[in-house]
C-alpha cells in the first residue's frame, strides 16, 4: 500500500454521521454504504484531516481505542483498501499530513469494534437519476453552466 495522503473523494462522495455510523453515498456509482465500528472513526479522521497518511491514521485509531498499532493495522489497511476500491477516498492533492494534532483523543466510552464497510446497491437507479449529478466541479448545489436554469 502506498503511503500517500488520503481525502474523502468529494464532490462525488457525500456522507453523514448518524449515531456512531457513517452513511456514505457515491454519487458517481449510485452505491451507498454504512461504515461502522472503528471504521466510523477512520472516516472521521480522514474527513477532518485531509492528507493524513495510512500509517498516521492507524496510529490515531490505535490511540483512540488504547490499543497497540500492530493489533489494528491489518484491519485498518483492509478497510482503506475497500474505501479506495469503492472510490470513496482518493489521494490527497496537497502534501501528506503525518501529524495527528488532537486527533488521538482516547475514546474509552465505547469499546473497539473492527471496522466494517457494508455496500448497498438497491437504490443505484434512483441515486443516479438525482439532479445532484448535474453540478460543476465545486459540487452540489452549484449547477453546471450548460444546464439551463428556468
């Protein structure tokens, strides 16, 4: 796995945290996802620290749950590979962020649960029909200049 920085693949990916679970929609594919367990924390770190490297991210998650980095690194690496394959995360455009200023706050209120990414394809047709796809590079709600506004 390369050690480049990661970011949420916006504007093609939108997300919302609900009760410790992240709901993610890939507007390009029409798939939607549920990210649970430590995966929700992984997503939180990626979206709040664009450019963070996989190794720095793993260290942050290990500290959040007071676990050894070696005990979580394979699970985090597997989740990151899934996120890349589904095009939910992408390489950061700017330099990689390796620090974790304030991101490693212990989370002893909830136990460590392995990261889980669940994929749902049952609403692809509806998501792909949504006019949110007719946007410029800045994303929703900015329409493409060639889309007529009447």
